[in-house]
């Protein structure tokens, strides 16, 4: 081992079609101006950003995610030594570079996607969309629930009002500090705000200045300053962090508590995590977004809007499972003139014989458009009684129509048809039913059957590589921006690895 041996170059030890060479070639062909623009001339020379990017992508493809482990590989692994050109940045430099990528990681990812489109690996024809939940780097017991905060805040408001009533009663100066009615009118959502409590504190301090020895004012000043005001500020901070969610983690406020499939205890325990949405074609990742809500229904439109913004256009067909089937999503696909291959929640249920032939189900009742009525099995008419409009969180407006049977008395089918003593009532969305019929026609067509069978292996294979083969089941960084960095590096590493395998 002490003898000098040839060859002396790392180049001779790397196979011609090795993944590390593909990573090097792909990164060299990318337009990385946003990355290079972050570095200015002068000062201490920095490691070349292109070299650092190659190292990060290759390390993620090798299941190495820790900056310390990457630094170790740069000292010991010949592939890392070659792609880094013999440079050996320490773990702090690697971690700093990774964190600085939060504003450009998507630019790099979509440069890879555009390269795949140019090389004909991707045609933007069939887009398979699905989501998976990945656990956040957060303590699973540091949860904050919105209902609990609302309850505590409501109790604190009652306590504040009781204190103000007691002050008015004792000093016989009613309404001098703050009227209960004023608090209820000016409070946001009937809540007393921290600024209002601060106004009360200022009034009490003013009274103390006039009469420093007054025991009541001293007691109330201590109660408001040390107890009530800090709690009120804490609750307002919590409400600002929820952002439409029902929970968040104290150690990673961007993470939401949701149920994970990968549960070692098999008890359905809620854990802090992120809902990662990815779209694939030919098992390449074409787009990804990160969402705080555990369900997939509300993620499709923001995901596709983000994809269109980045690529300038949308794929021809959208294929998903039943988690995305909603009236709002169907309307979006129709408005964008996209192929609708999105299942709805009862797609497989209504195909079963017992459900198709059940004459009591709302889906099987005879509807007469001319008279806007339904007819039941016994020939009774269900008359339109009114409608109601609903607005979703995204601002989409939908309508539900209500129908009630004129008389169910003496009906021999009443026991099977309804569960109450009142006349049978229906709630129907005609627009949703129309959109579901169109989706059903697409899904049951020859092309729909092909795409449905292909969907099972498209996105799931990508999830299998990342979560199974690469063992990435938990993020290592905290916060949505940092999570996006890890997700982007994983997506880039996956696409380049698949490109290398296909030659």
C-alpha cells in the first residue's frame, strides 16, 4: 500500500455511464444564472456554486442528506472526490449553501424539467397527480389546536369583562375605562384584541398616577400586565400561525398535524407533517408543491396554477384518484379545457350491482327536467322547495337544490326509503352531477381505462423510490422554505437518476 501506483487521476476510476457523470453532464447543460448571480466578486473566494450543486444533487441520489455525512463522503468517496474536483468544503459550508438555495431551488428544478422536455423524455401530455404525507422535523407532542386556543381566548375575554365590571362597580365610575358593549363591537370576530387590552392597561396606569396608593388599581394593573395581556398576545400569535389550519407544531409552525400511513405503532397517531403534491409523466417528476392541509381536494388548483406559471402551459390530460373529485376542481378543468380523468368519491361505489339497482338512492331516482321534479319508486313527486348557495374557502360559489316528497303517508316502501317520520327530502347539485357524468364517460372510455391502469404505477413508483429505496420518510430541515429545498433536491435527483437508467 505504500508503493506509488498508476493511474493517478480519479477520472480513470469512474465508469463511463456512471450516475455521477450524468449528474455532472446535466448540471453543465443547465442555465444557472439565478444561482451564479447570488455570488459577487471580491472578498474570500467561494467554492464554485456549480460544483456545490452537483455535490448536493448526487448526495441526495445516494441517500446522503446530512451535511456532516456529505462532508465525510467528500473526504472518503471517490465519486464525490471526482464530482467535487478534489474540493472538500466542511459541513457548515455545505449547510449554508443548501439553505441559500431556498429562492432558486425551483428555478433549478424547472430547468431540469425543460431539459427533459427538450430531450423528449416528457411531452406534457398525460399528467398524473397525487400526494403523499411526509413527517416534519418536529416534536410530535408540541401540538397547538385551534379549537383549544379559541376556547382559552373566549374564557380570557370573559375574565377581562368581569374585571372591568368589578372596577366600575368598586370605583363607581361606570364606562370610564371601557364599556363591555364597546369591546364586543370593536373586537375582531367578537374577540377582544391585544390592542384593546393595552388601552385598558394605559387607562389603569393613568389612574395609578393620580392615586398611587389605591389598592384596587394596583391589583388590576398587576393582573392585566402579568397575566391577561401576555396571554392575549400569545393567543393572537397562535391565530396568526393557523392560516386556515386546525393545528400547528410549536417546533415547526409551518407543519400541520395529520395522519400518516407509515405508522409504526399502527394506532393512527397524528404527527406533524406536510402534504407533498407531485405530478409525473413517464415517471419523471414534472411539478411539485407543498401544502399544509391534509386532504388533497384543495391542492389541485393551486398546484396546476403553479405549474402553468412555471412552464407557461398545462399538460393535456389530468389523471388523479378520487381524492380530487370536487365540483370546483371539475369546473377548473373545464375552464382550462383540460382532459378530465379525475375520479370522484363514489366512482367505484356506484359501479357495484347492489348500488346500481337500489331504487331508493338519490342517484337512481327519476328526474324530470321539464317540471324540475323527482319521481320515487311509488310514483310520488318530490317537489323543488328551494336552494342554497355555498362559497368554498377558495371563493368558488356552488348551489344545492332541495326537493321534498308531497306525501309519504301510507307508502309501502317508506321503511326502506327513509329513516325519519317526515317526508323524504333530497339535496342535489345538478351542476356537480353533470360534471360527474362527463368525468365518468372519460374514465370509462378506452383511453380512460388505459390511463387509470397507468396511474397506479406512475406516481406510486416515484413515491416508492423516494420513501422506500431512498428512505426519505422525514424531513431534516424545519419550515416550509427549507422543506422546499429538500423536496426540490429529491425531485432533481430522481429525474437525473431515471435519465441515467434510461441512457
